């Protein structure tokens, strides 16, 4: 196989030259170089495919099974915490007046306490080996213990004072303030920030996967074209050098290469589309609505506190206004103006309610659930205004906002479920697209190399 | 093989070049130096001391964040009115200057944080016991610095009408309060704490806390990763006790109630 012996023998044969059977450039080393180049390019293409597919898979894991669910778990935690606080404030507001409503609030408080414990455990489990998150969750656990104790003290004081609705004595209000401040100033922000931290993890995983798939698409395309060119080059070389127009093995190798190039590009593209759907249409909107859900419950708590604590009523009205602006922005100086603008901009029935930004309006789509949620939100703001004007007993005023809030909460859940469904479908489709792909790639590599070398093997034998 | 080698090299280099082109908007994380806009005329918050050094709660917050991100600081002193423009005109990367997050401002710039929760409060003469809440300023003379329209806002937002008396700045307000030309100053409790501290006991913080302000870190729009990194720095600042330490250091001597220091709930980075 050494160069000096084989080359002169072929080129010096006048008959072979005259019959044009042997192309002057044909030689085993040249053949091998071309075959090795083709196989290397094929290997590069398939490796790039495998790397991009693995990156996509990692991102799907983070988005669909780690940080994604953690976002849900931490918003559940926020909601349960905030609603527990709403029940405590409700019990303190009602006093001895409305035993039915008080009984319902007590039952709900007990239910929320169970949910808080479950959500804390779930969040702790999902935090895995993320130390910062675990520390935060442990802080929430400890502070929640303090909250329960402060709430119990306020409820005990209320029981001893036995007052009618809306007449909570100062020591009860003061005891509740301590609990409420702990809730709004520590527990809720900690859980809300945990949600955002996990949303950051999702975004980072998504961006990373996007970059890798983009790079993967390009490398696969370039390497695939080089592999094809190398196979064709080899084919031409054989045709010219040995007078065979088609080499069956190489034809199969070329076809398989084309097939994998096409499939690979299509799978990566489908993967990218599925991830984009899951992230942008599903996750981002679901996250926005989950945050809307949390903020809305805190807004309801502000309503109960407004009734309970006269001295701080102004501040609870202002924090409620802030939350309303965060849910759906309207340029307004106060709640009355806000409701007027809201009524004006949503009175026309367009496909989606006009939005000027906000956690609630960012989740709007052209679905029926969207208008139901928008109308329920408006009804809640109207009920809020009626509650502030103050006709009827405190229990009645609270009951009307509670009813409006419950209706709104249900509508919001329905809208959020639509986005969650899009999110889950996106993750499922993404996972389906790359399932088995990882297994098929090594098999493809082996078969392509085999076809290439069996294609040149008979020609190599001619030199012996 | 000699001819394929450059091709392969080119194939490998292409995606790198492409990745470079698709990079997001500029991020503060890419720079070594952060240009941070601060106030230099707000005692306890951001001001220049006798030695010509900047100090105060906001200045320390800026230092903590820059340190956490591993960046050097280039200070950009700003007036209250320029806090937004320095960002829009690319003269600063961050504004840490008693800057309240509002939905209006969020339309032009982004906010990381909040890094602190402040309350609107009232400052009165030490001997004045009539004013205990926002409702008590009805008909009283309220100091209004140029362009702040504080009286009008209180009327609009809380339905309390006071008599506005114009002054140049907060320092003049304090002088007018002490010599009796106005009865009350209304603004961010941290600013009032600074004035109370400057008055040497002649003025008193009421503790009425009639409105909550979320103080954010102004950013040029579009830098999601930078915003998230700052939020992580703020989380660390609260988790390691620095935030509480700074509050105690700067505001406790001025008589601010620090019994429960709230943890800020982030706005979120879009």
C-alpha cells in the first residue's frame, strides 16, 4: 500500500491509460482521504445533532420538571399564606356577629394551614440542592411559625373581648397588625421572590437552549452539506478513476445522510417551536396570571384590613390601588378615576380587552375565559367602591366583596388553566420530538461509516 | 484533507460568529464599571460629607450591589429631576436615588428591586401635637418644593386639602417649618428622617405612614439578565443582614420606627 510502489505501476501502464480505465489521480491514499473526510463530516453532523438534542432535553427538564413546577408550588404557597391571613382578618372583623361566616372563615383557615404545610414541603423538595432557595424556604417555615402564634394570640384576645362586628378593640387590632405586618412584610415577599427566582431559572434555561439549538442547527447544516459534498466527491472520484458511474453502497450512504440531515434539522426546528410555545405562550402567560392570582388575593386582604383597622385604612386603600395598577394599568390618580377609566376602556367588546400592561392583562388572549376574567375584575372593583361608601354592616360590606372576589378568583383560575395547558402541551411535544432521537444517532453513525467504507472497499482491493 | 481542514474550521467558526450576532441588548453584566446615579444632597440617603465622600443608605446599597456583581463604580451625581433622563440619555447605568417604582415610570425605564420600602410621612415642629395623621393636615400650611405639587397629590389621592406654601428645596422647607412659616412637610420618611436629624431636635417625624413607596433601582430598558442579577444581590443583602444593619445605622438615630423592616417584594424583570 506504500505510495512509491503502487503509483508508478498504474501510471506507467500504457494500456490502462489509453483505455481511460484508470484516472491518473486514483490511488488508495486519495480514496482513503476522501472516504475519511466523508466519515468525519458525517460524524461532525451527527455529533452536532446529538449535542443540540441533549441541550434541548436538558432545557425541557428544567422548564417542565424542575423550575417550572417550582414556580407553581411557590405561587400556591403565596396564595395559601395570603388567604390564611384573609381568614384571620375576617374572623377578627366579624367578632361575635355572624357565626356562619365566622365558621366558614375558620374552616378555610384550617384548610389553608394544611395547604401551606404541603406547599412548603413541596417547594423544599423541588429546591433540590439549591442552597439559597432552601435557606429562603426554611426562613419562610420559621417565620410562618411566628405568624401562626401571633394570629392565635389575636384570635384569643378577640374571643376574650367578645365584641360585635367592626368593633375590634385596639389591643386586638394591634395584635393583628403585628401578624399582618409579618405576613405582608416578610412571608409574602419571600415566597413571591422565590417564584420570580424560579422564573429566572426557567428563562436562563430557555435562553441557553435557544442558543445551543441555534448553533446546533447551523453546525448540523454546514457539517451535513460538507458530508454530502464529501460523499459526492468520493463518488465522482470513483466514477472518474474506476469507470463506475454509481456505487450502490455510497448511494445508500448519501441517501441516509440526506435523510438524517433533513430529519435532524426538522426535529431541532420542531423542538425550538415547541419550546417557544411552551415558554412564551404557556409559561410566561401562566406565570403572569399566577402572579396576578397572588396579588389579587393580597388585594382582597387589603379590603378586609381596610374594614378592620380604621387607623390604617388610608394606607390599605393606597396599597390596594397600587395592586390594582399592577394587575391592570390605567392612568389614574385614585380608585374612582381608575374605575372610570376601566369602565371606559372595557365597555367596547373587542376580541381581547384593551390592555395597557399589567399582570392580569398580560395573560389576556382572544378566548371567552379572558372576557369572563376581565368582567369579574371590573365587578370586583365596583364592589370595592360600594364597600368603601359603606352601606350596611361590616359583615355585609365584607360579604359583597368576598362574593365578587370569589367569582373573580374562579375566572382567573380558568384563564390560567388555558395557559397551563399550552405550557404542558409544549413540553410534551418537545419531549416527544426528541425521544428515541438520541438512540438512533449512534446507529446512524455506524451504518453510515459502514456504507462508506464498503463502498470503497472493492476499489481498494483493485490495487492489491 | 488539506483542503477540507479550512472548510471544517469555517464550519466550526460560523456558529460562534452567529451566536455573537444574536446576543441580547447590552447588559450591565458585560461592563467592568457601573455608572451609578445617586443624589448628593439627601442627608442619610445620598450626600457628600465634609471629606468629600459620598455616603448614606442608597450609596451603601449601590456599593453592596456593585460589589456583589464584581463591578467598579463610577458615581454620577444627579438632581431629583434628572433621575430618569440620566438613564434615557445613557449617562448612567443605574439610578439608586430614592426612586419610587410607578407604573408611569415603568413605561420608559425598567426597575430592579425594590431595594427598600419607604412610607410617605409627615414632619412637624417638635412641639406640635395636633398632627397625628394625614387627615389632620386639613387646612394647614404644607411645604411644597418647586415642581413637587405634593399638596395637589395628597388632595387627589387622599382627599385631604391643605394650603401649599412654596419653597426652593427641602432645606428651605425645614427652615420654614422651624420658624413657623409652614406647619408640615410631607414626603418619603427616609428624607424626613434626614431633615429631622439636621434639625437637631426641632422637628419630629409623625409616623403617620399614609402611603407605601417601593424604592427601585432604575435601569435602561431591556436588560433582563442584569435586572435579575441585581435582584439576587438585593436578596443577598437582606438575607445576610446588611439591609437591616444599614437601616439601623442610618435611620435609627433620626427616630424612625424600625421595629419591623419589610422585605421588598420584587417587581419582576421583563
